[in-house]
């Protein structure tokens, strides 16, 4: 991510310098080399948050998750990696239950691992899916990335920048083109109003 200094993308005041910086970034992202990075005409940089949807019947998906309280693990191995030594011993005991030889939890077929996890107290094994929901939009990549850097702690499943084409948004495109042609410029408020 580009380091932002005195940029309106990072919350700086609008001044002749920050406006000039904005125009340089806008030109890069919608007319310049930045276009090659997203291959989208008339780009708008949308910040999206990932939403995890659980409760899907496991007969209808191959994406499973084990949930316990506010935690989720997307594989038995991921669950195992988060366990302490005592919990691992318990899982190994459950894997060997009724068997003469000691069987380790991680040696079981994954279906058997899921079954053991689903039988644990306060644990639920269920199907899951995800979707990406709109958070906000930005005129430049740097502004979208600055938002993510500043607010990512508020979105536990992650944020991303998704580039939307504003190809048929004539008002939006007319304003962006006017900015890039210098027809819309920064004029400081000299009267203090």
C-alpha cells in the first residue's frame, strides 16, 4: 500500500497540495498505469466486508465449520492447532474410544474427525458459505486502502477492495473527467464561510 502523507485519503484537510495529490492518484487509478492493475473502465473502489454464513445443512455443501461460542474453525486440523495439550489428549482419547490400539485424532479420516468435533459439548459442526457486503466507496485505491488500514479491526472476517465499473454512470464519469481535465479545480474559501 502506498504511504499517504498529507492526503485527503488519510483524512487531511483539503488544500491546494492535497487536492493536487488527489488528482495525481485519481489519474493513476482511472487513466494511468493503475488501470492495468484492475482492468476496469471508469473504476470505483468499493470496500467490502466478508460475512460468514453458517447453519447450512452439511448434506448440501462440502464447506464445513465447527463453531463454539464466538469461534470458528474451518477444518479439524485448524481446530487441533488451536488446542492446548490437555484438549489434544482429550481428542486423541475420543479417537481411540473403544479401540484396543491408541489412535490419534489426526490419523482419523476427516469425516470421523468432524463427527468427534460435532459431539463435543457446546460445539456445532455445520455447513458454511461466505459473501462480500458493501461497506463504502472511494474514488482512488489509496483512499480505499487507507480506510481498510484504519478500520480493519472492526471487521473480524476481513475487508477487501473490489473494483466496480461505473461505465454507465454518466454523472460520476462526467465529474471524474472534468476533474482530470482541470475543469473542476480547488478554490480555497477566502471569506472564511
